[in-house]
């Protein structure tokens, strides 16, 4: 009796083990990392701080080594009826942009990777009409990534996926560490797109703007106002650098923030060195600044999922 039950427990465990192995095989997701093995033979440096030529531009963003992690504060999406909401108690992700070390920048650098349905006036490339970039993410099985993007990477007046496509095609195609060649001979189409979205989110998470401001008593309010220096000091005290702050309505309504960095190694995985903005704030330095409360029906709780 004893022997039998031990045996059946053993059989159960083996069966369970096989089931786990099967499950892993079934749900194995393709890797979307670049192949950085060649970077080992070249000194890693902070971008824009190299003292000799960077030969392999897959190893450090070149020439776009001044990297901007950018965010929005908006009060509505325009597509609330279709379920497009803003994340409660969080700013939203705008993008991850390559500036040259002198502050100039390139855009739409690769016609073969033009996925933007509404390219802006910085290019003459035609609008893209193929499947949305959301389908690329699904094709890679990255429902976790898609879920995060639907919560935190929010467009205004058009579907989120159009904005994600715009950010990739306008900016990531000009960032050397996302060049197709960096993914080696086993490159899978759109691997760079997935890899870029993961990288933009990793950078975004370094800058919890809402929480940094709230910790200094700066919370959205339709009754109170703040001074630009109050907002700047709060963010500088946590990041070590002065970000760009953007305002609308003659510089009186806070709407965006850009965090400047040099990146050690790749933009995907490297450490970010926080630097002062190279662009003066568009917010008034004298007038009271409004940090608007959102319309309650434009936002939703994103910190739990049931
Ligand atoms: C840094 O690398 C770039 C790209 O190779 C090169 O053009 C630039 O001259 C380098 N900077 C220095 C100071 O060597
Ligand atoms: C900005 O200020 C100017 C001059 O005071 C005023 O005419 C204009 O209406 C203001 N614009 C907005 C959007 O508030
Ligand atoms: C705060 O003011 C803005 C701008 O007038 C408005 O869109 C928003 O709905 C207001 N929020 C609340 C909670 O009243």
C-alpha cells in the first residue's frame, strides 16, 4: 500500500514535470535582443563622450547619443468612448528620442521601416497603410508589452497604435542601436520594433514624474497653481538634472517633460546619465503654472488587474 502510493506520487510528479516542460515549449517567446557580442572588443563609453571614433554603432547610439525620454501630462484622449483612457496617477509615455550631441536631430531615417499612418512634415515618406504595429507585438506573443502600452503609451485624438508607429518610424529608425544590422543574421522581421518599445518603457520607468512631483506636494489641481521653479526643483532633486518642461496656453498649463541623458553602452540596456536640458522651458518663469486635474471619465485605475 505504502509502496503503491509512493509510486503513484512519483508518477504524478513525472507527469506534472512533463506537463510543465510541454507548457514551456508551447509558450516559448522569440528573443528580440540585438546581438551585442561584437561590442565586447570595443571600449564602452557614455554616448557623446567618446574620445575616439565609435566603430560599431550597434554598441552606442551614434550620432544620436543625446537621448531624450519624454512624457506627456494630458487631461483627455478624445477616444474615451472606445476605451482609450489615461492612467490614473501617472504621466504617459511619449517616446525615446535620439538627439545629436549638438542638439540637432534626424527623423524618419529608414523608408523600409516606415509604419507611421500619418508621417509629419519632417519627411516626404508616404503614409503607411499596412497592418498596425500592435499586430507585430501580437505576432511576437508579447501580450504583456501590448497591455503595458495600452495603459501607459496614450495617444490623443487617434488610436494608441498610430502613435506607437509614429514614435518608432520617426525616432527609432534614427537610433543606431536599433538598426536592423544590429540583430545579426537571425533577424526576425519587426524584432527591432518590439525591442525599441521595451527600451522606451525601461527608460520611462526611470522617471516616475507623477510620484516625484506628488512627493513634493505638487499634485494635479484645478484650484492651486505652482511656480516653474517649484516643479523644476522637485524633479531635479530626484534625477540630478534639470529636465525640459513644456506648457501650453501661453506657458501656463503644464503638458510635457523631456529628460536628457547620455547612455553607457546601448540604449536598450545601458545605464542612463541624467543631464540638464539643452532646450529652455516653454513654461512661464513668472506666471503661475496650472497642473490640471483630469476629467474623471478620461482616466482609469491601471495599478491592479483583476
Ligand atoms: C565619436 O564617435 C563618432 C562616430 O564614430 C566620431 O564621428 C567622433 O569623431 C567621435 N568623437 C571623438 C572625440 O573622437
Ligand atoms: C496668450 O496671450 C495673448 C496676449 O496676452 C492673448 O491674446 C492670447 O489669447 C493668449 N493665448 C492663449 C491661448 O491663452
Ligand atoms: C480641470 O480643468 C480642466 C481644464 O479646464 C478640465 O478639463 C478638467 O475636467 C477639470 N478636472 C476636474 C476634475 O474638474
